[in-house]
């Protein structure tokens, strides 16, 4: 490596995991605004809609046979590869019954298998990265504690940083664009 590139920091790679059952919903609109306004210079971004990459129900094989999990294929492989390539994981997930939507929870359930793949250092590849949340709520009380708690604990367990949660209010598509507090927060969300 020449002196010009010595110590150069690699660009951050943001993986936006769209977990809504609706395309271009309030959470996604808010995330796109935040990305446009506050991603670090040179940051790469990839947007994956979990609904376009459906995962099978998670089957816990730790105590069956030799306890090994099959090598991921298809959509699972796509999500695994995208996850380990990212420095920042952004869960773009509307609040469903105070928690993550099914597609995001199922994605996290599959991490249990990915942690046990012998040819992947899944935890080590994520350590030092950051988990973020962008969510829209249908009520004014901003009670997203279970969703935020699940992602914060995941970050802690994986040796990752917690970047924070950007909360917006909106029920019908586009409502979040009238939430002034969320729009102001979006302008600097990823630059914290």
C-alpha cells in the first residue's frame, strides 16, 4: 500500500432493511429523507425489501442431529451476504404491535443459524458496526420501547454500536412528511 492510501478509512456501507408490508410507507419515506440529508460523505447505500427476499420459517437445529445448519441458499444467502458486507444495518420498520414487523424478526431469527456456520465468522464480521432504526408510529405517544430494545440488545450481543432510533408519526402513507419533529431529526440522524 502506498503512503497516499495508508490509513485511509474505507467508506461505510449502509444496508437499509425495509421491513414494511407496504412499499414507500412512512418508515421508508423517513429513512430515504434521512439518508439523503445525513449519510456520511462517500457512504455506500443498499436498500433491500425483506418482502422481496422471503425467508423460510426459522428451524432451530442446534439440538438435532449434529447441530449444524445448512449453508444458506437463495434469498437467505442474499441477505447473509448483504449483512456481512455492511458496516451499518438500518432497520426501516414500522411499529407493529409495539415491536418489529414479522419480516424483520424472522431475519433476526436466521442470525441464530448464521452464528453457527463454520465457514463464516458472522459475529466477528459485524462487530464494530452499527445498528440503527427508522420507524413510523401510528400514535403520538412514541412508545417504541420493545422495537428499540430488541435492536439495542442485538447490537450489544453482536459487539455492535447502537446508532439510535429515528421516530416519525404517521398512519396513512405520506403522513410522516407532516411530522416536523421527525423531519428536523432526519436531517442529522446518520451524522451523529
